[in-house]
C-alpha cells in the first residue's frame, strides 16, 4: 500500500486535532469501570501512536525520538467536554452504499444513549440533502436501531453531491445539534470540513467527527476502511463462480469486473483469496491490451495451456484504452469508461480472429456487493469505530475522523484523511503476492526478464 501524498512531508501541525475547549466534566463511562478513575481503559491525553512504522522512515526524518511524528489515540477520556444530558446529536450517511453503514449507525446510537446518556439523537435523511431540505430528521433510539445491522444499506438513506454548508449549519442550529457524526468518503468528509469552517466562523459550538467510508479502501493513514473485508470476501465468491463456469466449458474465460475507481485493493485481495485467477488488472498499473506480451495474448496462452482462464479487472483499470466525454457524476468524479465491456468485446474478437472457440462468462457484481450486510469482522470493526468516534466527540474533538493505524485506533484531521489516497504499490509486497499468485508478467506488453536480468 502506498499513499499518493508524501509521508515525509507531514509536519506536527498536520496531525494536530482541534478541540472545542478543556475537558472539565467527569465521564459517565466511569460507572462501567466501577469507579476506577486511574483505569488503563482511559486514554491519557499525553499518549500518542507513532506515524512511521519502519526504522527506515525514522532515519529519513533525521530527528530525535522525542520529535517523531505521532497521532492522537482514540478511546474514552476520564474527562469530557459536553455535558451528556444537555447534548443533542446528529448523524448523516452520504455517498455510495457500503457494507457496515447500519452497523456504524447502530453503534453510535447505542454508545451515545446507553453509555453516555445522551437524550436526543437525530438521523438526517438522504445524506447532506437532509441538512438542507424540509424533511424532518428521524429520532434515533436503541429500539429503532435494534436490528438494522442485519441488513445492508443505510436506514437513513444517502445521496451524492455538494450542498450549501451555510444552509446545513442553519439546520443544525435550528435543531439544537452540537455534535454531528458524518459517515462517508473523501467528498463527504470535505463537506464535513466546510461545515466545521462555517460553524467556527459563526461562533457556533459544533463538534464534527467523521467515520470514513470507502469500499475501495483508499483513505490514507488508516489500516483499512470498514466494509472492505466484506466487499472482497463477496467479490471472491463471484470470482469462484466465474472460475467454475470457465473451467467447466471448453476454452472457457471468466471475466469479473470489481469496484476500484483509483485503487485496486478489492481486485487484489479477492484474487488472492481464490488462487485461481490468471490476470489481475488495476488502475495503478498500465497494461498493453494487444500485441506481443499483451493481455489478450496472455489470456489465449492460458486457455491453450490449461483449458480456461480467469481475468479480474478493477473498474478504473485501463482507462487509457477508453474514450470518455469528460462528464462527471454527482460527487464530482470523472465518469469512467467501461473497461469490462472493452475486455469482453476485445477477448471475443481476438479469439474469433484466431478462429478459436470461446465460452466467455462476464460477471459484474458491484451493486450486489455494495448492498450486503457486514460480515462478522466488519461488524466488530464498525461497532468499535462508532465507539471511538463517540468518545472523541464527547471529549470536544472536531474536524477529525477515526480510524485504525498500526492496529491502534487514532484520530486523524479531516484535511489529512482527504489530502491524498491509498493505492496499490506497484513495487510493494501486495502486488508481488498478486504476481506470484497469478503468474502474470510484471507488466503486460513488456518482454519477460530472463533469470540473468533478475
């Protein structure tokens, strides 16, 4: 995994978490610990999680141990900022669907109500539209969220697109909300930062905490995003089905298109989970389609040698082979060309020109994967992210997101989480594992290296 940003360029100021003020109220979490005020379960304000995880990175910084960059850890504080009985909370989900959204909503409501005693929790409907429209928010209670984790999607609804931050702050003020939890991807989080900026400019006391959602796993400086494990597990099932189809017919080719606009993590992990894939194509690595050493020639070679082949492609791969009109979707993303259709048509035409029989099965399970409920791993991860987010917000933290870094829950400024993206490192160990698992060349269209050149 590699970030498009420069980790060495990060400064202590980039990691600083904003706070609304001093924490002067004893946390009600104390009752869970039977009054042990010095319990190790509390996070000490002076504790930190190191940003760099290798000696090489530390040496490159050339600083002393005391000067190493570090992140604020997540978890309950002994003292909090907001008085729970006078706190009103809002929750909103934005962007595309992702496994675990309902788990996060449920986790937030249970933690706020059961452990902090917050009396009023509002769920704004249909993303940021619910913060500018006339539709009243839902009153969320433990009863209303009791079983939502058993189904996919989001009980609050979602939408894409920018909304006026001034109008959104107006809505929050009108409803008396002083804590807002935003569940969404980088575009949503940028919108959350605009809400923070408007609130600060007006002198409105508002804590905004994000729970980053991206099925592509491309948010930087977190180990992985919620829903990712569920997504690649379900994607692996589609690959398994494609392999069964391909291997059960003469000259069978299974072609599976998976999510991944700019990052190919789902394609990589799902392919590794099967060990039956012959080609993996991701956005981070260009490839030649035609000609010697190209993808088509490689697919034919595999079909001829083993009777079938399986190709997995991320949706953002191979855009250099496609024409687009420059149009953008509601989130501002450039509309992608359909690499799945291009590969399907190209493989079919290539085999026809070579006068070879072909039985091609094309699978695009994207929406089916996005809409499923979280698996047990993601369900646990979602509830823990929700708990960490509540602890941060009640302590008065704002303009931040929660995540896990090197196995520890941490606080990240929104600007850091949206300033770059995670991508598959073409020189990293994950891509090396994919190359070993598939046996595909280092790069399609380049001559293979001899042993003496390695």
